[in-house]
C-alpha cells in the first residue's frame, strides 16, 4: 500500500504518524480526536450527527419521482445541488450563522433501482436488504393505512433554514416559498422533463416559554438523543449508532446513514383531561423534561428533591425504629445521620440535558411505569444502548390537524428503528400509550413510589399517515453520481449500414 494513501477495499488508512486506522474501528468508538475524523465529517451529510440550531426552525421535505430518461443527465442535475456536510454544520454552530439552507439528499430503494446503481455498492447487506426493500408498508400494525413514499418516490431532499430559505441548485440560488404549488413549479423546472411527481412536507418547530423545542404534545423534545460532539468525550456515542460505510463513496472513510420517516397525526385532546403527573406517567417525563423516575413534580428545583429525600428518610427511620437487630444507641446514631440537612437538601442536577439517569432504583415501575414512552423506547440498559436511534424530526400544523414529521437516523433499520417500533407496540410491560393507535387502559401508581396502582383510560393519540425508508449517501457519492448511474446504450454505427455497401472507398 503506498504511503499515506487509503486502501479503500480494506477501509484502512495510514496517516503521517504511521498510525493505521480501520473504518470499522473508528465508527465503533466515540469521537474524541476531532482532527482524526475531519475528513470523514467532510463527506457525511448534515443533520445526521448534529441537531439543527434553534434558529433553523423551518423545514421542507421534498419527495421526487422521475420519468424514464437519460439517467446521466439527471445525475448531473442532482449532483449540482449544493449539499451541507457535517463539518460545515459543525463550523456554523461554532462560528457563524449561514444564510443558506442545510440541504440533505436521500435515496430510496426504488431510487437505487431507477438510477441503476450496481447492487454491490448499495449500502445494505443481505441481512438489512429485506426491510429496506419492503419499506414501512410492511410494518405492523400500521401497514393497512400508511402510504409508503419510499416505494413510490426515488429521491428525497430536506431543507432546513432560519430566516430566508435559500438553496443552491446548480448556478442559481432559489428561495423556498412555503407554498407547495409555487415550490413544486420551480423544482420541476430545474429538473426539466425528468420530474413525474413531487410532494412537499413542511415543518416548523414549536418552543416552550424557556425557549426549548417541544413536540406536538408540548413536551420538551430531543433531550435523550445520542450526542456525538460533547466536550466530555465520555458522554459521546459511537458513530456506528448512525453511520455505516458507504461503498459507493469515493474515500476510504465515506459513510452514510439510513433514514426512517413517518408522518404521524397527533390527537392532543387525548391528554388534555389528564393531570400533569398522569401525563408524566404516560410519557416518562414532565413537560419541562424532568424525568418522572426522579421526582413526582415538574420543575428542576431543590425544593422538590428535598421533599422526595425527606420521604425516603422518613421511611428509613420507621424501619430503623422497628428493627430488632440494632440497639438503641445504634438506632439513634443512624437516625441522626439520616436527618442531617446536607442529606435532606442534596441539590438536584440542574443540567437535565445530561440525561444521566437510569431505572435501577425503580425495579417495580412504581415511579416511572414500564409502559411510559421513554422507558419502553429506551430502557437504559447496557444491552439496549446499541439500539438507540437519533431523532431529527419536526412538528407540523394545518387547519385540519397537527402532528410530527418523525425522522430518525440509524445504522441498521431492522435492529434499531423497527426493533423499537415493534417493542413499543408489544404488550410487554403494558401498552405504550403515546404511539398506540387504539384506546388503551394503562396501570399507573396510585401514589408515586408506592406499589398500589389504578387504571387510566387513554384515547388514541397517534395516527400514521405515510412514511418511507431512505439512505443518506456520502457527499462524494453524489459528486460522482453520473459515473454510478445506468449509462445510455452506445450507438452502433454499423447497425444501420447496408451489408452490400462498400464502406471503403
């Protein structure tokens, strides 16, 4: 292998210090040395590893279906769309605010088929192929009604912007109007006669009074998302949670990510008659993001924490008083140590975003029920860490309804997204009420932390409208897209010649 040149077949790289990097090893560890990952981040598309800034609260997801035609010419059109890399996004968050939209392009399985991309450089293995091919319409129990956009549409483009939605198509700068007909017109014009059908899904983030993004049910959102760029490297998640090698990329460390999309209509009225604590039992958090497993009131305050600690201490004192194994002097000493003010007023961790809690102190589910949305989706056990997904969705609202454009990135659709989806729908630990499509009766604690439970009826909250599976290839894949697509047949100049014609003068 030539010095300092990547061996793409083995996904190895020899750097200037003679350190050998293997891509699988890099993806299997948290990002600690930024310089070592710089070239990788330059080739990965935006919004996969980093969430958008709060200023970028508007988005549009464009789905395109193409007609038959010259694939090489179409590839040139796609190639000319300016994409945003993870490195570009990282720089923007640190240093400046770009006026241009964050732009990401995805291909569905039907898109790979349409473009004629060779099977051996497609992103999936045989084990992952079935779910990517079958799509969300194969998901149960939503398969009866959901429209599978991944089967119908070949390409998806996502734009995320702050003030002016400026996107770069070729040599032109375009502006997204938010009017579907107008936006369809200029996008179709750009693709000339290639575009057969186009639909656009617009989204806008909601914010609470503290300036945090919330979901359509007004719960603070995104707290438990895996993070890859924390200053404290111990909290960083391994990159293979979302990234997989892109065999069609041009570099030894080219990577992409699988994207799952669901449009979910949300019935907010279903929880309006529920108390704050009842809603927290359903979601696993209060609306401000406070985990219900840690306290029985919202608000990140020392007062609530002290109250809960005092309740614990009182129970311990009762047990000590009735103990027959300790003498009176030992009991008095232990009781005095328990009622020490430093114990009763231990401050609650104010940084909710660290999200550093688990359910080890709640084995019976009498603080946070097993069916609570965040507990069932992520039990916070070592064996479930590798199944986490990265959510990058946004809310939508119209005169008729409101809901969420659910978007998740993962390295394996079957082992991550579909596993979580099916687990949420299962009866293990009780029906999870937030994503359920039917009226559900759940059991919640009569008193927080106590064993006795009571029933709570919950009307359907979620309705699944449409969805699809896509892949976000590396940027270098699109840079050479015209070489990957099905080439037009070469003209045989001899085919139309008269066999009796003498072509030599």
